[in-house]
C-alpha cells in the first residue's frame, strides 16, 4: 500500500482492512491532499487533507534569570507555537529546563 502527500508517494508502514499507516514525508508548511493506493497505481480521489506546520522556534526568554529552587514564571517568545491538533488546546505545548519537561 502507498500514501501520497500532495505529489509525494510513500510506502505504508502498516495496513489492515480499515487502516493504512504512513509516515508523512518532509514538506514545507501548508495543506496537502492525502490519497491512498492498495496497488501503488490507482489512488483514491477523496482529497482528505493533512496540514504541515512550521517547527516552533524560540528567540527570547524573560526574565533571563530565576531562583535555583524553581518557581519562576518564564515567558518565551518565538514563532510557530501551534495548538495541539487533537486536544484543541495547549496541552501539547511544553518547556524543557535542563532535564525536566514542564507542561
């Protein structure tokens, strides 16, 4: 089985009677039609869509210092902070301080 993201085909990782699992290939940010094929020749024409998002980047933190015992409220400024596509909220957003993930 094959999945096609826009014009880029990728081989399926798994296939059952009701599910085909594919790893999305690298693409620039934006919406892509996703089609599937069982025989690698004839693709569906349903145009279900998958959205590629730009990776987040941080460019500033305020304040720059805080107490060693923790508890400082820190604001991080950056770009492309996306809301979680499944939860519909910010549960997927987290920060890593040293080896500890918060959020």
